[in-house]
C-alpha cells in the first residue's frame, strides 16, 4: 500500500516534470533550441494565475486561461524579439540567451512591490480534499494534476494530428527547409510553438501551485525537467511525459526508501545512466549523417 | 598603424607579437604589482577575487571557448578543489601540497565528468555536466564526516613555510601569481599541438578526426585541464572565504561561470579575464548606482539578476565576442583611423545547422 501511495504521488509530481519537459521538446523539435527559461515561464504563469484568482477573483478555469494567455504572449514575444535574430548561431549562444531571459524574469518578478520574495498560495476549489479508496489516500490536487495532464496531452495530440497548423508544425520539425519550400510560414509557426510551449508551462505552474506555493524561485524546478526530457529522447512528445513520470516516481521512491539526499540527486543519476547507455533516450529518433 | 613583417615561422607563435605588447603587458603587470600601495583593503580583496575567478575563467575558456564543450557543472570542480584544500590544510598538510592535490583531484573528477562528452555533445553535454554538478553538490552535502555537510567547513588562512598569507597584500600577491601562471599555461597550451587539436575539435569534429586528432583523448584532456584550473581556483577561494558550504557551489553558480566567459568573449583568453573582472565588478557597480534609483528598485533583491540577464542577452545579440569584441573594435578603429568601416566586423550570415544528425 505504501508503495502504491508513493507511486501515485510520484506520478502526480512526474506529470509536472512531464509538462515542463513537453515544453522543452516542443521547442526543440520545432527550432532545435533548448529553452532554459521554461521554468521561469512556469513561474510567470503561476503569478499570472495568482493575480487572476486573488485580485480579479476569477474562477479556477478562468485562472488557467488567463495564465496561459499571459505566458503565451510572453513566449511569443520572447521568440520574436530575442531569439529570432540569433537563429543559426552556436548552441551556447542560444542557451545563454534563454538563461539570460530566465534571470531577467526572476529578477523582474521580485521587483514588483506586492510580490517581492514572498511565497504566495493560490486559492483552489479543491484544497485539502482527499479521496479514500481501497486503503489509499489520494489528495484531490494529485488527481487534478493527473487528469489535466491527460486532457492536455490528448488536446496536443489532436492538434498535431488533425489540424492543418499541427501538420504544418510536424513538417517543420522534420525538415525546416523543405517545409519552407512547401509554403509553410516557418517563422510564424516557430513563434506559435513558443507560445504553445509557454502556455503548457503556465498550466504546469497552476497545477504545481497547490503543492509548492508560488514564489520567484519556483522556476528552478525546470532544472529537474531536463532529465525527463532527456530520458524521453528530447524529440518525442509522449517521451517527455513518460520521462517525467519516470523521474517523478524515481524521486518519490528514492526519497522514501533510500538515504536522505538521494531524493534530489536520483533524477540526475538516472539521466546520467541514460546518457551513457542510450543517449538518444527511450523514444528518441536515431539519425545518422551521410558524409 | 603597425605592420608586422614576419621573417621566421617562430614569429607566428611568439608570446608577444611585437614590442608594443611587451610594453603594455609589462605596464599592466607593474600596475597590478603596485596596486596594494594605492587601493583600499576592500578593493584589494575584490582584486584577489578577480584573480581567483580569472583562474576558473581561463580554464573554462579552454573548455568552452577553445574546445567547444559546454560545461554547466564547473562550480562542482571548484567545490572539489575547495573542499580538498580545506580538508587537507585543516589536517596540517602544507599549502602547496594541498593545492596540487586539489588540482589533481578536480582533474580526476573532470575526467569522469568528461566521459559523457565522448558520446554526447552540445546541449546534451550541458545537461550531463549539469547532472554531474548536482550530484557532486549533493555528495558534498551528505559526506558530513569529511566536509561538514550543510553546517559548513572552516578553512584556516594560507600558511606558507611559516609565513602567514592571512589577508590583504600577501594573499593578493599569491592569487595574482596563480592567475598569471594560469594564463601563461593556457596561452602556452594554445600555442602547442594540443591547443591546435582543441581548436580543431571546436571547429569541426569530423575534420579534426580526419586530421588524426584523437577525439576521446583530447576531449577528456580538455575537461581534465579545465577542471584542474577550477580546482586550484577553488583552493584559493577556500582560503579567501575561509568558510565553505555546499550552497556556494550550486548549479546557479555554474551557470554564472559560463555567463562570465560568454560576456567576456568566447574564444579569447582576454575575454576570460574581462569576464572575471565583470563578474566581480557588476555587483559593486550596482551598489554604486543604487542610491540614485527609486526605492522599489534599489530594495529589490532581483536587481542584480535582472541586470546580469539583460547584459547577457545584449551581449549575445549585439556583441558575440563579448567585452573582448568591443575592445577589439575600438582598437581596430584607432589602429586604422580614419579607414575603419562600419561593416568590418559584420557577423557572417548564419543559417541554422541541424544538430540532430550526428
């Protein structure tokens, strides 16, 4: 029972990692850049939601929409203004720009007088409720996280499968040049991808809020989502979620069964093993260059 | 304007290309040597700090700027060096033995961290080094009987042949000596076949390999040397701060070290030094302008990260060679006056290259 309990809370936490990793993968697939500021977008989403919930008094579903909208706009502008001029530069340059954006976001948030460095809690309708089921105690927050993640994944899968824009995005991630020749507006789509991935981060932020509160440094969770993305292979959307779940469960189990301190290091040990044994991840595509 | 007329092949690899350089570097050295006479003790501490970070920076520059391997775990190497030094010196080991041990131990860890570099590259390598850094930080926090864990570790001041380099000028000279030595070592490595191999790997792994460069060996070597520098710097850092705890060597610190070399200017030894100076000077500059800012800005703890992030973005967008690039442009302007043209340093139009095909 203990074990199942741990797995469930691990899965819930893993969904958060998975959603952040999903953001990494979306951007990586489309533009081959890694957004180190994904965690900060999550944080911005959290604060946008907080503003909508407390100051504007919106209901929960509207809070999610507001958070998504705000971060989507920020993600869009981020791609348009900061990243597009340096496309084609070295990976280090692009990574540094996203890190710089993350620093700025974190710093600017603490400058807003009412926020500062305090922690805030987001009012949610299901706070503190638990379900008892066959000897298990499952908190409502965990159930909401898992449900929303499943719904979101379904929505994204449908977007990529059935809509014209989704198919264009798929084409773009396979071969940008060819997509461009086919008349796909590659530039506009990559801005759009940034917006989508920022919105996904915002959802993760709102979902995470009941578990960890909202504060300026909550974005550091993004660092833990890297292992999730690597395990999934960095180019596979389902892989990101699976990787996130693996990391979440490993972390939860390691925190209980192993010595203190393993909880934080375990995800990184898993990812190192993965990189040494199978660098392309579980679902990554393996392409060889023709010389 | 100066023309260097080369008559011997050795002139290509001379340490100082012409007499002017000998003069200016000599002047810089003289200024640094007499600095303790003129500056306040506080500024002197900051200068020591710059020297320490300059050692990390030249090491990291060798790895990131010249071998093209991204490391987001360099603070961990510093931590290994700092703790080795701290523990050994506390146990009564002489300073120099300690610092050599710190360098060797950090280099050994660097070799281990470099192992993934043989299989993965680019961003994956960054993530692998980041993972290693986190694990090493966690190990240090948990090995309480050796490192004191999160409670921290006190480090005594430097004691060299019975002469205490407690603080002020003597410690500054010690750091300066190490920084100059580190810079000279890196410059000499870069003039040697090893350094050429590093640069070849950075520019194209496939071409380097076809020229007979052993990728595995040179990548590991680069990691080891870079880590050894970070280890030495860590050892000095331990004596400077006198108190070590794992939270001084987090991932954030590692990222700041990379920022340092990027802002300084990737791919130049000058840039490493500029970056180190910038990293130490920026908080001071922010403190200096704080009284003139509105209250909500000056009291915000996030002011420094914001400025840091903004500088980083601006540098990458507009001055890819960092502070060194800005200096290079200024110098060329005066060198060629009045023939400097607007587009002389225009970046080549770059198309995005795919990393997925290895």
